[in-house]
C-alpha cells in the first residue's frame, strides 16, 4: 500500500464503516484472531471460454426467480456525471443482478430485457461449490465488470463477467476462510479502483484497496475497525457523519 493510502486511511475509516453497516451479518466468533494475510495472489492463465459480448441476444430463463421491479430512469439532464454501474453485463448503462440459489444454480437479472437469464460461472472443478458471489466491479480498468467467487475452503477467485457466463479464472488466492464476511464495497478510497472489506471472527474490519490490475487485484490489508463481532444488522446513512460516528463505536 502506498504512503498516500496510509495517510488517507484514518479519514476514510468512518466512511468505510458507514458503507459496511447495512451489510454486516452476525456469524460465530469462535475462531481466534489470525494475522496471516490470505495466501499470495496467483494469476491464472486465461484458458477457457471468453465471456459473451453484450451485443448478442440475451436469453430468458425458464427457472422461477424472484420478481424484480426496477425504478424508472431519470429523464431530467444530470447536473453531475452518473456513477459508473458496478455490474453492467448487458452494456445498457445499468447494473445487473446475479443470484445464486441453494442448489448452486446461478442466474442474472438483465435490465435491458427486464427478465432473468441463466448464468454460468466457469469452474475448474465441476463439483466445486461456492459460499458467496461478489460483483466487485471493473477491477482491471477494462470497462468490463468482474465477479468474485468465494469457496467454502476460503479460495477467492476473480472472473470477467460476460452476458451469459464468466471467463476462465483471472486470479485466485487462498486463506480467506479467516473472515466470516466479505463485502464488495466499490471504490471507497477515491482512486477509481474497486475495494474489498472483510470482517474476521473476532469482529475486526479490514480494508483491501484495489490495485487496478486483475493479476493482483488487491493491496495488503489495513485495519479500519474493531468490535463488530456481535453486530447483527444495522443501517446508517453514509452521508451522516454524526450517525456514523455513533454507530461505529466498538461493541461492548
């Protein structure tokens, strides 16, 4: 992590925690604190299928997924540039939603057709299963979104997300079982690279800032909070410094 990031971290801590407050869920805190950083990043060869282009037709799924009602798009001219969508796989300028069901089947809700479509995540092991999927954003600066998968044995894997499926793995790293919650926060440091927030089993929060490259997507972690082991679920407006300061005091 660069010295400029170290200087900015104290000022960013309240904002980081405010973003995390609505997403943290309680989990067993029986494991002792581990200080080992997750296994070294491993860049993987891009062997395997390329993700489909967003220019092709988007197939609708026959599976029964939850209903979705999207808000209407603004018609007035924007006074400031709109934020870049984090997970726009169909190229229409709006983020799309990927879900994983209990049977490990995956689907994507495409805003361009307002319907669900089946979605395939590339697996080197056909029998592998995922604990979580994280739409992390444009990690490599290619204008295309990437997706993270987390396995039950703590392997975090990065893919490029296409219209119908992901690419082959671009990067993979082990040791992430030391955390009981990972949150794809988007860019919270202001450097235009997506970041990652993690909570360990004793309730400490760790920030992994983005690097801007898929071969090593995250920098070494920095601690940004503690006392979150007994947190269930809370929400706080990120724009309210007073609320954030009160909410993010360590739990006692």
